[in-house]
């Protein structure tokens, strides 16, 4: 009956094609990072502020028992987009892996069948360098224009801005190709820590986490209601889910990524598609991340679902077939790959969960949904047999995944994915892993939490307190280089550069393969005027991580300091090949062109920088100077006035505006601006004496008096 119904719906869809609607259903996939199912109103949380998600549940199917493949972003999304378990697609952690080219993604299948495909992601952990862009015509992961991340955090984009970019793409497609179906994947990062929702949201929410969920919900509503307003929503299969949840302190874990309890692996899953799914239905059967691809492909009438490890659940979701009994697998290798502790593997079936660990765990989820009582230590008889059966199921799933295995290349770590990912709790150097070798994560969590506490103290500039916590961690695990590196930063921030260097060198003795540490040692050497030593450190960093953009940029700067402009340009171009959007590299290359007198190319480079970092003061000033020398006096004035707004206390914008006025014949205005510059700290009589832009002012008595005042203040700065 269901297949016949689907055929009728397909015929209806074809009839609608003449009305300017898509010939086949669209697909909107929204993944909300770090969203617990039990913090959504539709899942029974009365304090939730999730009207958009709740409406999707009322108008579609709510899956009550959906489980993520891993409590960490990249492996879980790789499963959602391929229909393969992590042991099969090979992506086991953030930052250190990329999806292999052999893996076939949902986007590849739909693009090959004629769908327009676009992704808009909100955090660097899903950047295109991890190969999830396979099959997408467009992959919007340019986050350089977003705010500079907090210490130890990663760059991300707030949900409302991501939603606007998604809506803009939908609008362009609606105008250009209204009858071609689309697949749009939108990733929202908001509920991820640090929880930094606007104050208005925090005041209206029971917790900072709930405030972040509310922000994400608004972004969902912006996209869904746009489609509704365009009368495209009913032609679109909408799927909303999460990559994982958040512990919020349960089991001693503040956030996520180590444990595989339901707090971090049970996720919401909502599907809205009135042409094939009933409204308001609650589906109680087990659902896994691997089931998404075959189910979606079946709904859209595209082949390929049978090549995944998942099950087409469309008939069961529609109520045309009973729910299949499916084992739900989850894993966390972060404890092993990231910290050297034992890995965790879990399987849920028949109302029980089995966790394979050094101290195994068995939970009766019906009686103990929060997994507070481990039944295995005292299990006998039926419970012991159940545990053995679940472990056999787990072994069979792992063996079947190994047979399907896709090679996942190790991903080169760059400036966005090294120290920051470690600080988020996603990646630790080899020394730290050796320090915790084989430990059950239940035992290692206390040290992990203490390290996190030290990072949070550092974020608030409480460096002495952070140092005390770090020394406690190192007393227990001396080879923990993650703690050692934060200790080095703490020493540096307290004015002890020699102490910082000593800690970094100890860190390298435990784990020589830390490219980021070599970059930091290079920066310390440069601050002491030893360019040779700095360059050696940066070259070593690049040997370890050939794609390390920051090391390339520093080597370009070193070449420029030596006066070797061709070598500097080669380094900068190599850096941009690795990261075409890197704003600081564009700025340094623009500086090089400015020094050569190549004004138009220099201006273009500064504009590329400002497109990503509009508050870059130096780039704004230099864009103004480049525009003036390129003959665009109006553009020069705009940039220099903008620089004055950015730094109203600086003498530099007023000085450059004076040069602009002087070269334009506005002597009186130029003198006023020079006086302003002097009031704000100009102490460079040499500039006034030698700058060719001021030649027309030098015969004027007022200029000579200004020169005398500047010279006097430069000679006696203590008077100011």
C-alpha cells in the first residue's frame, strides 16, 4: 500500500512541475551541534524555547529513540552523510582525520541524480579540509569574518548568520532554477560550549545551554518559515537532527566527547514531509545515524541506500510497516586517540545498553534511563547472558564495518585545528596519551576535568590559579603535554618568557611532533631579536605539518625582514594555496606589494583582509593609503575615517588624513589634522621633516611651530 501511495505522490509531483515547482522533492537537512533530545519542547522539556522544532514535530514525525554514532562532531556527521558507521568510514575523531574519497556521500548521490547541492557549516571542525564537501556544488565554510575566538576556542558562526546565508542561497536558486530540486545541509553550532547567547536570551532561559538552544531554534525557524512563505515547504523533505548531545555534568563530564551515555548520544530526529509522512506521529522504534541516508534516498526516489549500513525506515516512519528491531551503536575513540585512555564502544538493544570498557557497563534503560546503576559487576544468570549477547552483537557490527572499511586519510593540522582543538577537549598530543595509557575513561575523567578547569581559569586571565591546577595535573601525569603547553602560556602571560620556553622545550621532549609548539618557540625567539632561531623553529613546524598556514606566513615574514621579497611572496602564495581566505596572509602580501609601489594590487589585498576582518586597523589604514596612491581619493578618505572610528585614540589615522589633505591642496585642513595627530601622540619629528606628502606645508609658519612642539614632546615624553 505504501509503495502505491508513493507512486501516486510522485505523479502529483510531476503534475505540479508546470507550476514552477521542483519536479522532485527538495531536501533540507539541519544538524544542530550538541543538542540533547531532552532539551527540546517536543521531547517533553516544558522550559524549552524551541517553537520552530516543536512545530516541525507537530507537522511531521518525531523519532523518540534516535542515537548518534559518536559524541563528537566530525565522526557523527560523517555517518549522517554516508550511512556508514565510524569503523567503516574511518573518521574516528575531530581534526585528525578526513573522509576518504572512496566514501560516497548523500550529496554525491543527489548531485548525480540532478539535485542542486549546498552546505552551510558553522564551525571549523566541519571545514572542507575534512572532505565532507564531496558532492556539494557549494560548501560555505568561510568563517574568517566571524569574531576572533576566545582563548582555546575555535572560530564559529552564530546560527542566525548561518541561517541568513542559507536563505540567500535558497533565494538565488529559486530565481535561477525553480524547477530543479535542491539539497541544502545547514549546520548550526550554537548549543556548543562556550555558551555565549545574547543576554536577552539568557535572561529568558533556565540555563546558558538552553539559551543557546533557543538561538539555534530561531535559525531553524528562519529557514523553514522562508520556505513556507515561498510555498516550497510542502515540496521539501525537512530533516532535523543533532550530531550528539551534551553531558551538562552528568557522570562527571561537563560537555561531551569522552563518554557514550545517553546524555551525549541520544539526539532529536524530526522529519517533515506531508507528501509521504503523517503529521504528529511519534515513532518509538530505534533509529541510528546510519539510517538517515537510505531513508532519505528512498523518499526522494534515488538509488544507493542498499549500499549503506543503515535501513530504509520510510515505511515504518509512515506507519505502513512495523518498526524494525535495530541495534544502536555508539563509540568514542577520543578517549584513546585524544588522551590515551581506553576507547569506549556501546550498543543499545532490547532496552539495555552495553558499554565495552576496561570496567564493562550494563544498563537497563527502562528502569534506569540516566544510566546511574551499572548492573554488570553483580550480574548473574539472565543479565550475564544478556551482556554476552550484546557484546557479540557489538563484535559482529565491528567486524562487518571492518569488511566495508574506507581508508580515511590523516588530516594535516593547520592553525585552526591544532592547539584550539586540543583545548576544546578533542585532541591531545602523544605525550599526554602515553601518560594515561589504557586508563578507563571513568578513572581519567577527574584529570581531564581539572585540565578543563585550568583552561577556563586562563580564559578569565586567572593565570596563577590556572598554573596551580596545571601543576596538579602534571604531578599525576608528568608526560601530559596538553597541560604542559597551557602551563607554558601561563608562565608567558605572567611575564616569564624564559619559564615559558623551558616548559615548551619539556613538552617537545615528551612529544617532538608538535608543530604548534615550534611556532610558539619561534615567536619567542623573534621577540628576543633572534631571527635565525625563529626561522629554524618555523621550518621545523612545517616539516611536521606541511599544511600549517601559520608557519608558512611566519616564514614569509622572515624573508621580508631579510629583504628577500621574492622568497616572501613565494611563502605567502604557498600559504594562500593552503587556505585561500587567510586574512593575515592577504595582509602581509599586500604589505609587500605596497612596499613595491604596486598600489592597486596592494589595495585588493587589503580589501580581501577587511572582507574577513573588518576591524583590522592596520589593514584599514593601509587600504586608505593604497587607495590614495592609486588615485582614489574618495576611497582613501572613507578608509581613513573608518580607521579613525576603529581607533579614535590613535594618531595614525589623523596623520594619514593630513597627508591626503596636503596632497589635495587643502593646507589649512591638513594643519588641523596634524594638530589632532600631535594631540593623540604623534612623536615623530622625522616624519614631519621628511614625508614628501607634506612638502607643500613646510614653508608655512604654522607647520614649523607644529614641528617644534612635536620635537619638544618627543624629547621630553615624561611631560605628557
